[in-house]
């Protein structure tokens, strides 16, 4: 711990100027928007969402990774939660995402940002317990850069800190994740938040408010997938079991728990986990997964390898060796590419009604040697 503390002190000066997250791996640049969706059926519950869309542009601008108030609060929280002698706040405050600018250009600037096309498939990306959606912006960017519109949301009454467009923040002290029974009641509110997003995709007025540049037009809802980490992965399974609009599920590193799934649940589910997840209660959960299923483990990862923090540490030039217990030893950028590659081959197959492909069928073992398939079923 002592050595980690000295790392903090030495890296601080180098990042005060801000640092850029690498451009996302896919074939497109991306845009980032955020705004509010209101659930009138649940006491005007205000859901903050971020949306990433593929675009093409000749130059990108670096925008803050997350709002300052979220960064300051959440940075301190992560250090405490994982008992690290390291304050993530400077990292979260200084990180910048490279995006195409959709804002009105100044007179000597050409606004060259053009959206890719309008009829794109949609991914709902669900964060882990208490985690602000901002900690998924790198993953969301990576998925969007492959040609998907990606939505990610905060959950009032669960997310640690939510910063609204007027700059005010609301904090919430969530449950200590000591047992799954304590966390299970948080699943259904998330399922309903997901339903709100899916409903509003067809609401041209709501979409026009969220994307003024795009105007009052709905999004297609015939190709929707849900991907999540930790509690977000479990949320994806439960949301899909209750809503047939979700046609594919990817659960990153969370065993299944919560209420029994509906017997008509045949949506394809991928489980992509850290090593030794067979020791958890997965096997008990299998009978509930009746559709196509893919289950794999990734060597040299931890639970935290499956969301943004390792990429943030890497982009800030941190010595990742001192974070091995927290972030695993796999290269963060390689991990990001692998997560996206497996998830999207799964999702695209589900949309096409024909799951499979070189990665899922084990033909790209050289590219991703860390992956061990535990079980494949129904495809
Ligand atoms: C993204 O934007 C940069 C400009 O900063 C450009 O050089 C690059 O080719 C773009 N990438 C894609 C995939 O469009
Ligand atoms: C966020 O904090 C940085 C300094 O860390 C400051 O430069 C910037 O203006 C702040 N942004 C807002 C919106 O307050
Ligand atoms: C559609 O969105 C508008 C604007 O947010 C909202 O006022 C309206 O209630 C929504 N309609 C439905 C059916 O949800
Ligand atoms: C299962 O049935 C319920 C009730 O009819 C329905 O609301 C839900 O969408 C169905 N789920 C799937 C995945 O088809
Ligand atoms: C996984 O379990 C095996 C057998 O119990 C053990 O040898 C190995 O160290 C474990 N690996 C990890 C990463 O926990
Ligand atoms: C896991 O990491 C160790 C040490 O870096 C490395 O030797 C090993 O090859 C890695 N395992 C896989 C499957 O990549």
C-alpha cells in the first residue's frame, strides 16, 4: 500500500493537464449526448442518460469523461470500496473522451460531423450496483464505434451520485454489497428504467428533446440488445425475460440471482466472466436459461476488469502492475476489444436469427487466448 501511495503522489502532476482516452476501436467515430428521460408513470422519475452514436468526422474534440461533481464523489468512493490507497478523483476529472463535435461550428471551422445512418441497432448498457453511468462511457464509446446507438442510464435511489443538466448533484448511500439478497430488490427498478428507455425510443418528442440536432424522430426498436456489468448483467437478463423487445443479452461477470425468470424466456444469453466463476451458483441458474447460451471465462481478469477503470488507469499512464489485484493483469485495451468482439458477434447473430461466427466457434483462439469456453448451448 505504501508503494501505491507514492505512485499517487508522483502521477498527480502529470495528469493535471488532462489526458485523452484512445479513440474507440471500431470503424466509426462517435458522438456523445446526455439528457433526461421522465417516467410519468413512476412519480416523474428523472432518468439521466448518456447516448453514444456512430458518426464520421475529420476532427474530434476532447470532452470531459463525466461531470466534475460525479468525478469528485465517485473517485473517492472507488478507492474506499476497493480498499486502495488511491484516489480516482483526479483520473475521473481529467479524463477526456474524443468525440465528433455536433455543436454549431465557429465561423472558421467546418462542422463536418455526419451521423452514419439512422436505422441503427440499439444497445442498452447497464452499469454495476451504485455505479454512475459515466464509469461506462469508454465501453459505450467502443460499442457505438462498431455501428450501434448506445444508451446508458443512472438509477435514482441506487446510483451513488447523479449530476443533472443544471449542475446539481444528488448522492445516495447504497447497500453494502455483502449479500445477493440485499442487492436483489434493486433489480426490478432497473428493469422498469430499461422499459422507460425502450418506450421512449418510439417517442419522437422525447427523442427530439434528447437530440435537438437530430430532431423529433423515433429510433427503431426491432433490434435492441442489452449488455451489462455486474448487477447490470443480471438486470439485462431480467429485463429481457420481461420484455421481448430485447433480443440478445450479454452479462459481464455476474452470477444470476433475483426472482425466478419467466418460463417463456428464450432470448440468447452470453455470460462472459472472470476465472473460476463455475464456483458461483451458475449451474443452479442454467435451467432458467432456455434459449441459446454461451458461457466463457477470461484469464487474468478480476470483476473490475469488465468496466472502465483499467482503461482509465492505462490512458493516464499509470503503472498497471501496482493495480493487479484490482484490475487484473490482462492489457486493458486488449480486454476492451475482446469484450466488444464477443458481445457484438453474439448480438449480431441474435438479430440475424443465426448465432455463431468465428469468435464464438473458437476459430480466433490466437487472437483471444485468454478465453476459455465453459459451455455453449443452442447454437
Ligand atoms: C475519427 O476521427 C479522426 C479525426 O480526429 C480521424 O482521423 C479518424 O480517421 C476517424 N476514425 C474513423 C474510424 O472515422
Ligand atoms: C471541471 O473542473 C475543471 C478543473 O478540474 C475545470 O477546469 C472545469 O471548468 C470544470 N468544469 C465545470 C463544468 O465546472
Ligand atoms: C413522450 O415524450 C414527451 C416529452 O418527454 C412526454 O411529455 C410524453 O408524455 C411522452 N409520451 C409518452 C407516451 O410517454
Ligand atoms: C413473457 O411473457 C410475458 C407475459 O405475457 C411478456 O410480458 C414478456 O414479454 C414475455 N417475455 C418474452 C421474453 O417473450
Ligand atoms: C481457480 O481455481 C483453481 C482451482 O481451485 C486455482 O488453482 C486457481 O488459482 C484459481 N484461479 C483464480 C484466478 O482464482
Ligand atoms: C496470464 O498472465 C500471465 C502473466 O502475465 C501470463 O504468463 C499468462 O500467459 C496469461 N494467461 C493467458 C491465458 O493469457
